[in-house]
C-alpha cells in the first residue's frame, strides 16, 4: 500500500483485485444454488474452494483493524455486505446521489430468493437499511439505525432489475427520518416495498465506547469520531 | 435422485455435498474480506474460483424450478439465504422450536459487518424476517411478510454468539403478528434488537398468480398451494 500526506490511499490494483475476487465469488454462489451436477462434482468444487481459502488465509487482518482499502473519512467500505465491491455477499448495490437523495439499481439472483422466484423479504430490509443510512450520510447526518420499518406491497422477482431510492424526510442534525422505496426498474414509480428509518448519530462517548478499539488499515490510531458504514457516492 | 411414493426425496449425499460446498464457500467469503495477501494472490484466487464456477455451471436448473433437494411440504428450502445449509450467503441460522415459538443461534463474521466490528443493522432485519416468518409457519399460519419493523437498542458485535427468538403475538388464521428479539447468547434476556412482523397468507388466487409457474425438482407440477420459505424445524 502507498501513503500520502492525506492518509492511506489504496493502490488501484489491490482494490481491483478484491473487486475481481468478489465478482467471481458472486457468480460461484449463484451457480452453487442452481447447479444440478452430480454430488461428486459438488464435493470436488468444495475441495478446490478450500484450497483457495488456504492460500488467502496466509495473511489476514484482525476484525478490530479496518481494511487498508477502506477510508472512513470518505465513507468508503469496500467489504460492506450491501454496497461493497469487495463483498461476495453484496449484489453489490451501487448507490449514487439522485435529486436530494440517493438511488441505485441491482439485480438479485436466485441466491437471494425467499419464496420461490421472489427475493427474500428480509433482503429488501437489508438493502433498504443501507440505502436509508447512505441517504442520511449523503445529507451529512450519518447515524446508526435506531428504528427501521417496511411495508411490503408486492413481491420482488429474482433476476429482474430493481431500483432502490432514499430521501430525507426530517432531520434535526442528530436524528434523521429517512424514507425510501424498492420498485421494478421498469416501473420505478410503483413502489413494491416502502421503508422508513430513524438514524441517530451516537454521542461522542458512545462513539468512543463502540469504536475506540478500532485501528486503521496500518494498525495505527482509529477513526473514532468518523466511523461510518456509508459508501462514497458519485453524482447522478 | 431417488423417488418414492410420497414424492421426491433427496439422496443424503447430494444434500451433504451441497452443505459441504456452502460451508467451504462461507469460509472463503470470510477470508476474502480479511485477507492481506498480495493482489497477485487475490487475482489468482479469483481465477481458480472461475474454474470452479465453470465446472458447476455444466448443468443448472432454471429459476422457475425448485431444487430437487427442497420439499415445500415440510418447508425445507436448502438454499434459503438465512437458514439454508446449502446457501453460502446464510450464516446459516439453524432454527428450532422452543417453548411456543422458535429460537436459534448464529455467529456472524466480518463478512456481515456494517459499522466497524458490528453486525450490519440490515442483517438483523434480514435474519429476523426469517425468524418471524418461520415462527408463523411453525404455528401453522405460514404467510408472506406484509410489515416488518425493528428497534435497535444496541449494536451486535461480529464474531460473538447471538441468539434469535420469535413467538406469535396474535393470529386470526390468515394474518399473524409475530414478535422476536436478537441478543447476545451470553445475555439472552437483554434484547439488543426487537422485531415485529405482520405475516399474511395469500389468498388462493394470489398464490396461483405468484407461484403458478413454479415446477418441482423434476420439472413436474409445482406446489402452488403450499409455497413456503420456512425451514423444517426440529424440536428444542
């Protein structure tokens, strides 16, 4: 990794490599839940996967140390399980500023299925928590989720482009009420899921209690006052 | 696969092989978000993963066809992204009947992280949607999520055993209000997340509209009247 005066900047190649691995893993996960090859082939795949794990496990950061690829000041969290380009769990949902809120599109495959052929209802909740939190962060009022609620109007089909939106309904600086929707990209103004979230910026002493032990990517002092799981957002 | 008079019964080995692959993939995902090996090693891992994907992609079911390993009559969904033993996205959360509700434990690793060292708030929502839905199903009132809400009292640390619980608050046969909690396994009676969900059994015509095109594992007629994403639950 390189460093400059403004702090740790990830090399382009480590970030690209992490994204490449996550992309490959997402494809493997989707195939793993739909494959009909014989059990022996599945066992052989598991063995190969374990060999890959062993190679990557040769050097690891502890959970208390941020990835060197992250930058909490800009909100970049490469391994976030919703928006992280380096997370195999994440679709990933790439969010951008849109109007006075944020928006993003994603296609969720069979791996994200709840009832047959529909996205798991909890997945909408997972993704919307991130969308609403990033909406708060984009408005400069980063906080942690205090309350989240969702109304489900209709099921979301797997394999079809979906659009996720968030906007600030109210904010007093420390507490923000954020609203958002999920809809088919083909019918973006007919929400199938509606969400509301209350986000609260922890007070200084809580931030210290929650994140005081976190270190940055080089193992040095952590970013207690600016902990965030928001993603750096581009413009629409 | 073998068949008997009661329908399609998955062989033990295909189910065990699917679970083995998912277990291996979960370990790889956790290592992939914490590895600090050089970018070249990460690229090599991605290439190996693509080779595994290619082998498993040799034969696949369409999204409209249930896995031959599933049995919707007993509620078994092997690839469910919360409870499925065959899902690499799932921790998996293994739920059992407990008292008049359900309970289960899981440890969520760094791959499930939102704020540094804590579980993503949306993950609690994802998991609790499943817990509440399975609680309804275990009580014989399977339904789809109509409303879900969560209050967050404190953050859930990654890497520590968590306990998830659900119980029926009210039910009129078609609509059920289910409540539940997430707590540290070490302090199970101090909820850090409280959840409430309203689950509604779709009427016959909606079931037909939602699931009429689904076929069973052998490509035959689908289980329209008994679609479920609940998991078969053992006793406590």
